[in-house]
C-alpha cells in the first residue's frame, strides 16, 4: 500500500469503509470507462472538458488488495484512466492541486485550458500563478536532469513534451474521504473528479512529476461506443 503523508486521522476515517460496496461501484464504473468513446465533464465552477477515450482502458484503485501482487493507495477509492490525445476543453480547479513542493488549496478557482491533450493556458489569480510556477519548475528540473544524464538524450524530447501532458482523469469513490490538502486522500473524495498534468505513471508519457488537480461536484457524461450515454454524478 502506498500512503504518502497520510496521518492517523486519515487512516481512522477513510480506510475503514464498506469495501464491498465501493468495489462494486468501482468495477461497474470501470466497465463504462472500457466501453466509452468519449467523456464530457462539467462542474458548477465552469469546467467544460471533453475527453477522448479511443482505445483507452479504465483502471482501479479501489482497495481490493486481497490477492498476491495486488496493491495501491490507502485510502483507496477511485477509477481512473489515461485519456487519449484528442482531449480538449477547460478544467476549473476548485478542490486542491499538486505542486512540486506540496499541495495548493485554492481560495479562488483557477483554469486549465487543454488542447490536443496538452495544457496550453493556466488562468486565474494567485493560485494560477503558483501552478504556473510549478510547471515552469518542472521544465527547469527536466533540463537539469537532461544535462546530468539522469534523463537520456534519446528520451529528452519526450520528457520536455510531457511536462504539460494531460496524464489522467479519475473519479473519487470513497464516501469517508475529505479534501484535507493531502492528494492521496483528496483524489478519493466522493463527488469529485480530477485530472493530472505531467507523467502518466505508465511509461507512455514520461515526465518528472505527476500533478493532480481536483474538481468538485462534477456531472460526468460517458458516451459509449454503441451510442448510449450514461450520466454519473458521483
């Protein structure tokens, strides 16, 4: 189990959940991800994000770690995927956001504009400036690691390109999790979803960091390959 910075409060509150209920929700939602052609996310804060799900498979972090070789986060509770390249739109971040040196809890929401699976604009107040500073620092760390040979010359362009990559979309399913400023718990909160910028964690889009960003109260429309649409309000 991977549980960075989790404290006693998180464990006592968000780890003892009804796992059989959460497993069923997660597995049902994961099947929809596997059948999806696209996903549309809106939020009261202004998110209007379209995800390309062509040849994309869902993944689980639902706490079902009963079998040899299985594992994941504690607290658990999300279904997620790596969206395809044609994803676009606006993600308004009003929950929390990962920085290289901690977690940002925005007083004012900020906006990520996404085109062709890349963040092209970050807009908002002080919070947007802090997130832009982290993206700038990611680029600086990338160049430093290239110079030092930590990132090979053959991989250098890959790492540069994926600093602004749309690396993940996930939906929180843990009914006892709260937004506390610890991303391991924040991304599991029920009635939230999140995107990540940077490394996709699976080797296809390597970067020096994976920055999760939380959106509250989403309405998620999953458009299936057979033409059916399923609306999820987690």
